[in-house]
């Protein structure tokens, strides 16, 4: 019985919906369905009763659901123990980060960490939150800097760090580029470039909520998945975009970042950033890294 197939089974059994379970696991529903069929073939039974509208556990499905979480917890504990033994001898750390954290936070943190542990090699993997969290669970990452999801995975420890400030990216030739700051009302008639919601829900919803708060409707002209693509579209004069301030460190020429002023709850126009790692895992190198992070957190937050 494959552990990945078993994790897929538990996700579907909890959600009773293939689409929602697939989104939580960061995979396509078709791939998730394939893993469930493989598990059913391995066990020689049917675990789910499926219709076009409903998914329900069969009797065997209920029996497996009673045992599966215990098996997975034991497997995670065992894997964590062996990873910890290896980590005690290791001199490297695998760190994942969303794009703005990779551009802004990590250079500061890595500089400070090397002052303490110059012998540790840091491997950086940049990706979206939805892709980074599964890599924590399968051991491909030791730590990740992510946007905390609405539903927190109980297998992952999250430490909220701070909120990143939002700014408005505009073409340098745009009239707003000469302003010291802008409001959402200044953007009312501007074509907006926003990230795709499924992969970047925080950044997408930030724009929508700011316009709703101002009783305006966002005029979305383009949707792009990567922040680098978004600012490149801004540079090409195709619109403006609300982005984290740290994105300005990796921007192409032709873009200016203007501070955004907004009324109401200040946190509404900022983006949460959290550190995440497998819950209950032991990793002395990672713990040293987090200790340096916490010791300098106020300084980092002031620059985000």
C-alpha cells in the first residue's frame, strides 16, 4: 500500500469532494482520481461510492479511514526521526520561498545567518505557496516562507512573521508615476493586472478587497500567474498592478512603485507572510536558522 495513495484517500475522505481535496494537495483532480483507483486496485475493494454529484465512503472506506491517519502519523514520525538523524550531520538547508520573500526577506536573512553558520549551504527553491507546502511534507524542503492558507494543514507548523506592504506598480510614463502616493480611487479607471486566484489567492483577493472596500469594481484587464510576468506587463504599458513592496527588487526597467494609501483596516492592504516546517520534526540546523530569523524579525518587518 503506497503512502501517497493513502494520503490521497484521507484527503478525499475528509472533503468528500475530489476537486477540493485535489486543491488542498496541490494536484489535478484527474491525478487524484488515478491514485484512488490505484489504491482500490491494491486493496481489491471499492472505497468510495461515486455519482455525478456526490462522493461517499463505502463500508470498506469507513474501515480504512479509521486506520489510515494512525498509519500515516506513524510513518511521518518515523521519517522525521531519520531525517533528524541525518540533519544533525548535515551542513545544508533546503529553503522554499514565495517570490516576494525570495527577493526581499531571504537576502537579509541569509546574510545574517552566514555570520553565525558560514559552514551551512542554503539551497533556495522559489515557488508558490500551493507548491511549497507539499514539498515540506515529502521532505524536499526543510523550511518555507509562504502565505498562510485559509485552512491550515495540521501536519505543518506555521509561524506568522509580519505583513508585507502593498504598493502600486505603474509604467514610468504613466501620470501616476509622478505621485508620492496613490489611493484605490486613483486606480478606479485603470486596467488592472492581477494574479490567478487559484495559485495566488492572497495577492488576487488583496486587489478585489481593496476595491470593494472603496465601493469600486476592479477593472481587470489581464490575469497572469507569475509576479515577474505581471510587472513585465506593467512595463509594457498594459495596466497597473497592486503588488508586495519587495517585488520592486526584481522588477524590469520601465516600472515605478508608488506607495498605496487606503482607509479602513490597515491589514486589508498588506499581505501576511509566515514561516512553515513539518510539525513535530527535529532539525537543529533549521532551528538555528529560525532563531536568527526571530532575533532580527523586527528589522526585516520594517523593510517589508
